[in-house]
C-alpha cells in the first residue's frame, strides 16, 4: 500500500486549481502553459477522437468551437448531454460529469508527475463546490472524482474554503465571503474563535449567476455590432445564410473576445477588440478577408451589465437577511473577502463593499483562495478538516399525499444533523409504502408543490401494519453527515419493519430507482362507436395495464373516460381494486369530445404528487366538429410538462388518424419523437399499452 497524498481541488466552472502542502507550506500546483490554473475546458479532435484538456483545448476550440466544451460544471447533475462531431462516424457524447472527470484526470496526471508519486500512492482530495449546489450536483462531483481515480475525502463549500484561506492568524473574526465564479454566485459568513476554529453562520447562493453571464452580454453586443456591419443576421446559423464553417468561426471568435473584454475591462477603462482576417464573406469587402475592430469602454460594459448588477444586489440583500436571521447584525462583520473572477470587476467590488459596509480585504488572491482553503482543510483532514461541516444548502424531505413536499431537514440547518418525521398510509390494508426523496429547488423553499422540486430517488418499505388508512405509523429519519452523505431510514413502529440506505445517485441498490415515479391517466374514448366488443376489449387492455404492466408500488394510475362529456372513472391511485371497479363501470355512448377529455385528465394529473405525469389517450375515431385537442395538448405540455401518448385504433384512412397524430405532434418539445401509436384492431390495445409504457419508462 502506497502513501496518501492530500490535496485541495477547486473544480471551477472556468478554471480548476489545486493546492497541496510542501515543507509545511501551502503550494499551488503549476500547469504547463497556464500557470497555477487549468482551464476547465476540453476539446475533442474530430479525426483522432483524442481529448485535450486546459489551455490547449481552449486554443484548439477557437478554430472548431463545436468540439470544445466550456462551463460544463454549470450543468452538472442536470439532464444535459454534449454531442461532439467527428469525421466519418457518429458524434461522441459526453455528460457534464464526464467532462469534469476528464479535467480531474489531467489534474491527477500533473500531481503524479510534479510530486513524483508511485503507482500505488493514493491521491486524496477535498473538493470545493458552490454553496448552492444541489445534492445531485454534489453526487456528480464525487462521481467525477471517482471516474478520474481520485479519492474524494469530502466536499466543502467554496466560500468557506476561501474564508479559511483568507483569515490567516486573525482570531475572533466574522468574515463575509462573496464568491462569484464562472457559473455560480455564493456567499457565506464564517466566524473564527480565539483558536481560529471556523463556524459557518449563514450561507446563500445562486446556481445560475456568474461570470458566464457577463461574457454573454458582451458576446450578444458584439454579435449585433458585427452583424450590422457585415449585413448579416447572426442570431443563428440559418438566418446568417453563411456556410457552417464561416458562421462557427465568427461566433467562436466573438465568444473568446467577449471573455477577453470582460477581463480587460476589470483592469482598464476600455478594450479594443481586433479580429484580424476573421473570415471571407462573398460579396463583402471585395471578397477580401474581413478584419474588424471595436472599442468597448467600461461605462458601456456597465450599462450592458446593469441587469446582472441588479441581480447580484438582490442576492446580496438576501445574503444579509440570512445572516440577520441567524441572530446577527451586519455591524458584526469584520472582514469582507471577495473571490472568483467576477469579483475583479470594479462595479462588483463597489457593490459588495456598499452592501456589507466593509472594505474588501486584499490578504487573499481572488483566483487561488478557494483552492488554498481546500488545501488547508485537506492537510488537516484527520485532525480538524473532517469535522468542518456546513449548512444544508436546500431542504430535504419526502413526497406526501396531495402532491406536496414534506420537509424533514430544512435549509441552513448545521450539519452533521438528523431528524425524524412520522407518516402513514393512504388506503386501507396497504402492504408497502414508497419513500420518495426530494430536495427543495433553489428559491422555491416555500413552495409545497412536489413537481417544483428535485427528485432524487425512492425505496420501498415492505411488511407494514395492515390496517385502515391513517393508522400505521411510519417513522422516516434523515441523517446528513459531515461528508454530506444522506442516509434515509424508514421504520414501521408497529411491525418493526425497517429499511435504511445511503442515498446516492451513482450507487443505487436494487431497491432504489432512478426512474422518476409517474402518474398515468388512461384517457379512454367511450363514444358510441366503442359499444359492444370494442369496449370489452378496451376494458381487458386496461385490466392488463393495471395487473401486469404498471408497477403500482412505484407509479400510480387513474382512469378518465370521454364521450360528449368527461367522466372521472377512477382517481390517481395505487389501489388495484379501485382501478378494477372503475374499469368495469365504463359504458359507451354519445359523441367524441376529445378536447374535454384531455382537459379533464390534465386537471386530475396536476394534483398528483408524482413528478412525471402522462396521459395515455386511446381513441378510435375523429372528435366532434370544432374540437381543439391539438391546442390543448400543446398548452398542457408548455404549462406543466404533462405528456400525452396517443393511441389510435383504426385505419390510416380514417379522419381521426391524422387528428390523433397531430395531437401527439402538438405535445412534443425540443425535437422529441411524438408518442403516437396505432393498430387496426382493438384487440392489440393491451400490447400497445405495454409498448407505450416501455417507451415512457426509458424516457423518465
């Protein structure tokens, strides 16, 4: 077994930095060609598929921006996949987590070379994350480290690490930290006692506010200026009427220049952008290479950035209020520490100093402070660092009846911590309960609607007390330790049945699902054409859906019927008996008001607690004249993301076929495939239900 090497890593949106102790001195790791920062950028060579990381990746990507990924940290823990084109083959796909892993692999290689490590030496890292990072984002950060072969000792909030690096030997201090990096805004107030032991007093953050926003407003300004000068609409490739290569060259160059402008205007009163031989545009400048020059003043930059400054000011007000809620007065602040690239901007410095009422300290480097603090924590891990906790960034809880979030651990609770709440069953003789874990979404802490919050996973507790609904008592305990590991335990207080597991997005056991629970409403056409055998076959298919296809311990179902009117056949439930009774009671008569049916099903689903909601619409003909089902299907997807899978039974020559297909098409967004299925005969409905269900569970 080799040695353990302790390092601190600031895995940043824009840059990644590493610190370690050498001869009892905190030292920054140097990267070839970029000093003590490694740009968090990767580039995929379209010919060799070789991945380059860092400054070289940034430079190569200037000529081929489609193959360069920047700011991946912003999307970590979200459903985003990058597609990098390659020559003579399918695009290479990568998740933000995999991008982070590539950056960390480069870090690991550099540490091994710089410190002359042996193959069996273990690199142990404290990795910093934004204070506002969600549980999912933190899990994905740990996963990136795992993929890179680095042992993650623990995650620590970036502003807290910065405070530890900046305090030096200043005892009995109250440090207000503002950290505005490439993609995130964070604040924390940290107090230090006479022994310099840190305690987090308050913290606040925004996952979508940072330096990238400043880059974007300059880029949009330059895009408009260049477009006006060359007579082209550069808002998108199609509108530009340029070749793909020319368009990407222009936009890629302007993105790089926008970043340079922001950095230069943080130091100087003006910036002159020069794009030498940018491109050749047919019919412009005598078909000679285009060279453009623009001057941007700091005043112009500030006017462009006004909305961003306003947002930062509102966030600072929130940060001050959180500090005051903790029982403190703003006059207690002894030091203001500014870190992150955007805190070099003079207007940001002035704004922070005005709001906090203290001049910012110059004791720490805005760029390296977070990494230095992480290095200090890592070096003292076995004695002090491991014990440094923090404040819970977002409330955690479970979904309960009525589609609401029931909080068990609340935001800004100091961790390590634990808490227990008692819950019960929702129907008589219930045999098992589903514990669905959620994290409250940023800025929606006071919202009860479960669909507004971040689903994390679930598990099933079996062998619970069989009794009338409301009688069993299920104790659910959330434990959150210093490494930010959440453990959930559920126990039936009558039977003693207990289940406990560590909640993890990347190491789910057989009883935990990453498939989000669904509320499915079967919307069945019971117009006159369904009389007799067709309705009987439809009922059999619905029974098959209930008994064989849908796992009702995870998902829930309801049934709605429509003819001239809409009928709530069965509310959304996990109770098979209620569903069976509803199916048996369906009768066929009248016309086909599909629009009313979709509206009725939608109103039912939006009350369901499950995060994913879908209508299984089955029809065998055309709706009534004047029916506006397409518009309704489009609206409900845009308003609440309710999906509609449409099943048409009949021939393609039937007028209803095209209408049903158009309803499915109207319900899609962002290039999705329409959920449209068809068969000639009603006897195939059961297998169509199975096919739709399989497709949907792959999606969720």
